[in-house]
C-alpha cells in the first residue's frame, strides 16, 4: 500500500488547511508539490515560507522554502499568448 503524504503551509498569519498530496513519493516531493501550487495560487506574492509534511502515524519533516521564478517579458507577448512562468523551488529541511 502506498504511503499517504499530508502537507501544510505553516508560519503564516492565517492557518492553512492541511492537504493530502496524491502521487507524492517522499516528504520532499510532497513539500515541493504543495509549495508549487501555493505559490501559483498566490500569484507569486509570497515567495518564501515553511511547509510541514507527514505520513499519517509516521515521520514528520519541516522544510523552509524559497521560490525563485522568472516572469516572461510582457512586451513580447500578444493578447492571445498564455503567460508561462519558469521557476524553481528550493527546499531546506530543518534539523
């Protein structure tokens, strides 16, 4: 049976709801997935923070994260072009 990973963005002014991360293969994969979705949903306004990841009844890990991304040159885009943002998420496990 595959492990079910849970993750939660932490250390914000408002408490965020924990979510299951389908398809995650380990703690870091689950953290990366949740942070990528969170940064995208926030429109890049929040670019660093912390995330807690655990397996139900198992090991919990906390990561500090930072998102670095490059916005496309808006002058080169037409009205019909879809904006694609390229980026990288850096995770550092807290010990």
